[in-house]
C-alpha cells in the first residue's frame, strides 16, 4: 500500500482553482457550522474541497 505524505494546507481560492471546471458531487448535508468546520479541516489537510448549497435548497 502506498504511503500518504502530508499535504500543504490549501486556501478556499486555491481549492476553487484546482476544482474549476470539474464535476461537483453532493455528498453531505448538515448545518452551516458543520460544513464550515469540515471544509476547514479538509483544506488544512491539503485536500481541495468546495462546499455550498444547491439552488433551491432549504426552501419548502
């Protein structure tokens, strides 16, 4: 099994650049605070991530 090496933390802007034009797949739901905390943890690990709310979510 390949050994994982630590990655440098990413900023939101760097993650957006890395993921620009790639398909985005919804995988989680939760409160805004939970999503912000998870995004910070993932970026700190050097993994590009985008989190947002799909159009029309939360209405109804």
